[in-house]
C-alpha cells in the first residue's frame, strides 16, 4: 500500500468523523430544545399553566428567573419576534419588554440550567476535539 493511498484513507476517515461531530452538535441543540419543551411546555400555548409575566417585570425583580432558562425561552420566542419585526420593521424595545415569559418554579428552571450546562460542556468537548483533529490533519498533510 502506498503512502498516498494511506493518506487518502486517513483523510476519508477524518471527514467521516468530522461529519459525525457536526451531527452530534446539531443533535445536542435539538436535545436542548426538546428538554425545554418537555419540562416547560410550549411557550406560546402554555399547556402547563405556568405564571406568565412580561419581560420588563421579570428583569425588574431578577431573583425570580434563571438567566439560562430565560435565554432559552427567548430563543424559542425568536419566531414570534421575527413575525413582529416583519409586521413592524422597527422592532422596538417596548415590544421586547412586553414579551410574555413563562415563569415556572425557580428550582425547575435551575434543573434545566444544569442540563444545559452539561450539554454545553459536551458541545465544547466536541468542538475542541474537532480543532485538534484539524490540527493533526494539517500537520500530517504538510509533511508530505
């Protein structure tokens, strides 16, 4: 077997590994969204009947909300915000302050936040592994 054919096999396997890492990152994002919906329900229909407060009220008394939960909630509301900005291109700060936010118990928000943190750690490991793999491949191909 020639060096060139070995290199080709190595590069092919590296491409497969890279695509699997990318798929794992996508799946981790979908998992995070699924966990949110499972724990808190849909942010618009509020099937679990959580208390609802405006974003401006929540930010005034910030002891009542976990920032990771709030960030995920806002991410899920992005479609609603996009629709409002299409109806009114100048999406105003007042519109954002008026967004309705579900307010489940803080303990449940914190449980969700721990799950998100673990997913983020997993994702960071994948990205670090990808960078290391790219570095190894570059060094391998430069020596030829």
